[in-house]
């Protein structure tokens, strides 16, 4: 069995309120996290909630990065899905943890699209 | 311990090629999946790959739905993240599985933002 993609779900805790509540900063860091991991950015969409919190997604050629922040808890829920060998989703998560000035990150990786290797020969774009 | 959100990762298999390769159809079904689960749609972004495949995200007030399709494999990787009690992420996954004419779906739910209940009293917007 082989997989089509890697999906890392990261709980990033103890982050700075002012970073997690700044939509422009969160978007900038998410795009830079994608680029720093070697991804190609395709589309971005970010939304600011009232009174606080940001949600957003960066669609990359290799899949996506998504974030939801709770500035009042210093918490960001991040997930990074990548396909192919070029991009390491952990690089993007570590970049975000560093730039959110997080105290700690707990993350796990799940394999997506587990299929017999012979079947995956049909796949393009991976 | 209580959680801030529920994150369902769904492997949707045996889907129709023509649905998974049609960006307009995939976007329409993703938005309707969100609405059918009772979510409030905020932003959408979808991208069509060459020669085939679609990636896209629907940002909802309650978090997000994301999809990546491999039409040539009949496979869609879906994840649905929801906060609060109002929206059930499984409703959105089941909607998509039905409307992609899938042969089967394998999905798992992960809790996001697990924290002591006393700590979550600080949270807004949940």
C-alpha cells in the first residue's frame, strides 16, 4: 500500500494574542510557511471573526494549509495536507509554530489516499 | 478535558470521474454540503488542475471544508472541521459521498483543541 498525501494536524499552543488576531499577519505567515516548505501557492482566502479570531486557507499545487485561531486562548488549529515528495508538511507547521512564538506544538501525521501501489500508477499530478 | 472542534477526515472512493473533474460541480456540492449540515458559508476558493483534479475550500463560520480530487482514481480526500454544537461534520461528509455517487467512504473523527474545561471558559465564538 502507498499513499497519495500526508496530512499533518497541529495543535499550536501558547501563541501571542496579537499575532493570532491579525488577519494580515496570519495570512502572510501562512503563505510564507507554504513557500518555506517548497510549495507553490495557488489561492488564498482569509476571514476575520468578531470580536476575535482568524480562519483561512492557502491552496497550494500540492494541496492546502488551513488555520483557525483562538487568540484569547493563544491557540491555533493548523492542518497541512501535501502530495508528492517535494513538500514536507512538517516544515510548514514548524515555521508557523516558530513565528507564532508558540510555547508548544502537538502534531500528528495521517496518510491520505492509502491504495495498492499498482492502482496508484493510474494517478497523474503526484 | 473538552474540545474546541471536530475534524473529520474522509476518504471517498469509487466516485464518478465526471463529477470529480468538474470544478463548478465540486464547488456547488461543497457549498451545498456545508449548507445541508447547517453551516454558514463565508468564503470559497477552488482550483482546477491540468490535466485533471480539483482542489478547493469552503470557509464557514464554524471552520472549513476542504477537498482534493483524483478523478482518474475515483478518489476524493475530504476534511471537514467544525466548531460548536450546531454543525455536524459527518452530515457534510455523507452529503458529499452521496452526491459523488461514491462506492464507499472511510472516515475518522479527531478532536481539535483539547483543553481543560476551565480554560475554555475564556473562549469566545464557540
